[in-house]
C-alpha cells in the first residue's frame, strides 16, 4: 500500500499522469503571494497533503506569515477562522477540489465579509456556488480555475445579481499577468436599499417626505438628531451611488416577551429595512440582533431647571457681615447710647443729647455715616464722638465693599449635581418621549430615587410636552428630564435673557454615544465606516451637526434692562411705615398732652 502511494505521489508530482486531478499547479503559489502580500497573515487550506507540502517548501523562507493546513485535519474550521489572534484582515486560500474543501466552504459561508480576503481554487468553475453565501458589497473573493485564470466575484446586495470578472491569468512564460482591476466596491450602481426613518415629534407620512424633513425651518427644534442622521446618510448614498426606499416608524424599538423587537430596531432585525437612519443608543441587548454602523453624536440626558436663588434681597443685605459682627455692632450701639446718656449729665453744652432718644439718634447718625448732629465744647464728649465715627466708618467701608463684590461676581449655583437636586424642593418631570418613558422604569439606584421623588409631588403629572415642560421650568421650582437639545428652541421662544442665564442642567448619568443601525453582520458596516471617515475629514459631519443640532442658548445679561423691584426696598418701606405710624402715635400723644397742659393753665 505504501509502495502504491509513493508511485501515485511520484506520478502526480512530476505531472506525467492525471496531473489536473492530482495536484494544484505551482503557479498558485505566485497567485497567493500576489493577493496576500499586503496582509499580515493568511491560512492556506489544501485538499491534498502533497500540495500542502509543496506550499510549505515554497513559503518557508517567508516566515510565519502563512499558516498551511490540510483540510482533512479540521472538522470545525469556523472556530479556527474566528480565533482572537487573527489580524484585522486575514487571507484565506481554500482548495475545493475535494469533499473536505466543499465541507469547509459550506461551513464558512457567513464569513465572506470585510475581515477576510478569499482565494478559492475550483477545478470546475461554477459561480453559482456563491449564490447562497453572504458574499456582498464588502466581500473580497477571487476564484482560480484550471489554467490559472483568476476571476473577481462581487455583488452589491445578497438579492442582486452575482457578477464575475476576469482580472488576471497565467501566460505562456509562466508569469501572472493582470488583465483588468477588480470591480469597484465603491459604486453600487444605483441600487435601492430599504431604510427605516424614525421621528418622534413630527407627524409625517410617505407623501412629500424628504422635502419638509430636510428643511430646518419646518417644525424647528423638533427631531433634530433624527433629521441630522437622515441628512448624513443622504451623503453616504451620494458617495456610494445608491438610493433609498423608506419605511416609517415613531420609536427606536423595545424587546417583547416573545423575543421580537418593535420600532426601528425591529424593522432592521427582521430584514424589513437594511439600515435605520435615526441614531440609536448603544445598548447591550441591541448588539445581539443588530450592528451599529458608526457613532454619530453624543447625547446628554439631563434635568433642566432654573437655578433657585441662594437668598433673597433682604438676606443679601445681611450676609456681607458675619453674625458675630452684627452682634458686636448691636452691643456697641447700646453701649454708645448709654455712654452718651451718662456724659449728658456733665455736658450741658450739647444740643441734641438731651434724652435717651437723643443719645440713640446720635448713634444711628454715626453708624449710618450721616455724622453726629451735635456740637459740644467738652473734650471728653468729642473723644467719644470721634472714636464712634471711626469705628462706624470702617464697618461701612467693609460692608459696602462686600456688597459691591457680590454685585460684580456671579452668584454660585445653588444646585450643582443630581444629589443636590434630589434633596431640594424642586419638582421633577419627564419629557414625553418613548426613550425617557422607558428610562423611568429602570431599577438602578438613581432611577429609583427619581421615581420616589416624582411620586411625592403634587399634582402627580409626570410627562410633559416640550412647550408645557418649558412653561413649567419658567415658573420655577421645576426640573424637566430631557435630551439636552430637545428644548433649546422652545427655551429661546419662551424665556427672557435673564431667565436663560439661570437655566442649569445636571446629568443623571454620563453622556452616551448614538449611532445608526444595520442588520447583523451587515456587509455595509465597514464600507459606511470608511464613508464616515471621509466625511469627517472633509468637514461634512461637523457642518451637518452644527446645522441641525441646536446649541444651548447663550447667556447675555446686557440685553435685559436693569429694573429695581419692590423687594430690595421692602425693608426700607417697612421701616418708613413703622416710623410714620409711630410718629403719628407720638403726635397724638403730644396733642393730648398739650391740651391737658393748656387746660390746667387755664384752670
């Protein structure tokens, strides 16, 4: 038996008997080297052990770049191809001239994607063997037939016609000659893809669809992120020369108990649409049924509210001095009144310090920087006067400086994070969109605390439209949970510049990426990633982002006229009213006392 195998090997190796059925021509090694030379590695699978030995001898000097195997030794080639150590693009040579090669081919039909570059040797050239494979726009497949004619195999979509093109052949001088370049993978030839359009706030239908959605003045401020995604993918269609047929939905999609998905994600997962053009959040459950093409935007979901004032105007007049300073000033004022009253017994040259009231008036005049309405010839009294004026002068300077400093520096925010918001008396609400409704049913610690705070609020309205939500924010003591850009346009319409400057946002959790979606193992993921790279380099993405997404309104205090309300003067009016009432009371008492005195004098 061994002798027969040796004779068979000698005849096959020398090519003198049944050569076309015994081994692969030596020129296949040059074909492999030509197409795999730019790759970091390749697996070569041969049907015959003799062919594997010849390839091993041929590529030994090239180092470990080629991993040469015999098909018969592998029962699960799929696991080998998907090993973690493979480079970003791996070359695969497959000999399909035996049953093991056909088994290998049928087992790996879903691997004709951007991760692999294939060379398939077939003794019988039959391109229909690729009909049921994943071969599509991102596939790179060369078929070599006897005579070393090399064909490029390509199709735009799994439903489109399979095309083959002779790109190289072996000439009479045993050299590989390129006849034509491979087919252009960047031109889809006007193929029409079905894509899903998703809008939340805009009510739309298939009639006259694109014109209003691509017009920024139509429904301004609504669905801007979704319209941004639509505009970007229209650029992708121009780059690759294809068109869209649209199907509509109004939700991203949620999992159902039976394992299906609703909305845009469900349409893509079921194959009703090839892409979803609305950027969607990267969620682990979605990765199991769809692919994300590229990150298109970073979304912030936050509570938006007007900052409450740290203190009112009356309190602002007290804060510049510490409590202990106010106490010391009160004690100083009382002691000064007592000292003046004591001095008055020995100083009869003073005109105003003739009673307890006069002494108090002197102290009030000194502290309020109005001087002392008195003139005395006694040096002792003047010494007390001047020291009281010096003390009151320094206190007034420090007090006025603190007031001015508070006017020049912006006041710090009373609420700066989610913890402070939850501890405050501010009522919480949610923007009425499907994503945020689902957000409220999560069971993480922060969401549970938010639900508990919402449950305590009265009235117990939770969800608000954009206009109603901004109207509640404008009233104060209300925070709306929303996507950051969703309410910016309405804020500009409803709020004054002063209110805009008080608008604050606190994040419930970190911002997250959103990206367009495609079918699982989509042949267009890698191609579209390249298109996004080109658009990013050319500034198209930045321009579309700035065009569609509304920025947070800028604060500009100078545009608001400064007006003085009653609140800052409330204390002064209260004191004046009290003084007026008290003076009328004293006046009445004096009138009565005067009448009694006249009556006694008359009697």
